[in-house]
């Protein structure tokens, strides 16, 4: 991830100093940049001269003291809060007084990381999506301690490197993962409980819901361990049982079945060895609603609580996950149909998190549900 961010910055004219723990880690970073830019060269996205100039703007080293000359410091180590706070404790001492300090994390609390620096007003989250050179979205995460000028500097930097920023508060999952990760977890639950086969679940979302990729294929791509870690972080904050990793997901992670990166997961790997709970009562006809409606209910709840406006959610899910705009999907199905289906799901699960959101109920009960939804979508613009 750090190599990808370095490539993005260097590709837009910034001089970058890449710092890692040891020479072996630096070699991996160099290799990632070489491979990625080589691929861009082959595809005609870079000329040979542009590639050479990009690579020439990146220096590598193991001395964290090099940050003293940086105007911006972006930390991109693994999702380990203790490690990140330790690094920010050192950055607070080493970095220049006016440096922008940013952490690239998909789920860890920015406030805790910021406080460790001793200068939390200058710390912000910048969640790049993987692979950073390709994905256009960056979540800029502010805390209650973030100086508005710091947030503005981060937004200007993200925009300057050709990315689309969305601003959100410091809550587990931010915008994109707060919606995506429970959706993936529910897909695994449907598989675990014998609701339908893995192929049926993915096929329903692609062929009937129009999604570019099924949730279980996406889970293998993202990494089962990454998803489980994000879920645990969300559950620790929300105590919503839907956010606790389901048993099958935990079992696969414990077994080392992490998806594409290990060669085996839910849909990757040898067919005979893939997890395939028996389908005793075929409920595949209830797809894609069984996955789609709880997701749309979560989308409505996110707006209802004032965390994100509809256009911000649409931007996040379309650019961060390449999914259809959630509010386009809601408009296509109609709030009334979504509400009736979600009421049925809630009656079955009795999970508090599956209760239809108040906003969804109000949209469905409006004299003109389509008009009410269209008006809602103008909020925040």
C-alpha cells in the first residue's frame, strides 16, 4: 500500500522518501513500484521518460529521521494500532512543526493515532483504496481534534494527485467499509447457513442485481483476514452482532485460507476443498434481496444518523468499490418494496440492526416515495 501511495505522489511530481523497517522491505517496495509502472508503460499510460522520472523521484531508506525534511508524512504500515501509535509517537518528535501527518488505515481509530503524536490537530486519516495507482477514491477522515486547516491541506493534496476525496468522521469502517464489510459478512452467513451455494450467491448479485462482482469473489480479492479484522473493529464499537465475523469466516482465517493472496479461500482454490455447507432448503430464489435489502437499509441508516449525505455515499461506493450507486438501486427498486422486504428479513432474524431504518419507513410512507427520494438525494450538494 505504501509503495502504491508513493507511486501516486511521485507520478504527480512530488519528491518521495520511502521509509521501511529494513532493506528486504524496501526491496519489496521497489519491486512493487517497478512492476506497477512497467505495467502502466505496457498499457501506454506512461512513456518511458515519464516512468524514469517517476521512479527517480522516489528515494528509499530505513531511517525514520528522514521525515524531518518532509512537508507531508503518510504512514501506511499494517493494520496494527499499537504499531501505528508507536510510529506517530516518534513522528510527533521528528517531523517539522508544520508537517501534515496522515495515517492510511481502513478501520483503526484515527483519534487514538492522532493523540499519540502529541499534535493531534495536525493529524488526519487518508484512506487510499488498493491498488492506490488505480483506485480513484480517498476517504479523508477528520477527528474532533483535527484543525480545519489540516483537513483542507489533506483535501488539496488528494485532489492534486488526481483522486476523488470524500470527508468523513472517525467511526469504524468510515463510509465505504461501514457499508461494504457487513454486506460481505452477510454473504458468508448465507453460505454458512445453507441458504444457497457460493456460486448462486455471487451469480444473483452479478446477473440479477447488476453488480460487477459477487460478494464472495470480492471477499477473496480483498482478503478474508482483512475483512475479519475490519469486522472485529466495527463490532468493538457498535456491538451489533451483524458486525461480528461469522463462524465460517473466522474458521477460514484461522486455517490460513485468506483468498487470492494464499491461493485458497471461499471461491479460489481446489474445488473439492472449498467450503460448501449443505443446502437443505434451497432459498436461492430469495436472492439478491436477501443481501441487497439489508445493505440498502444500512445506507438509509447512515444518512438518517447524519454521518454521510446521499451523494457522498454514492461517490464512496461507486468509486471505492465500483458498485452501482446505492441510491440509484434504491430508486430502481422503490422504497416501498425495500421496506416490505426488510420487514420480512427483520421478522426472521430479530436482529436489532436489521430493523428497517426510520428514514426508509418515511420514504416508503411518503405520498410520492420516488419524489421524496429524489429530494433526499439533493441533501449535502
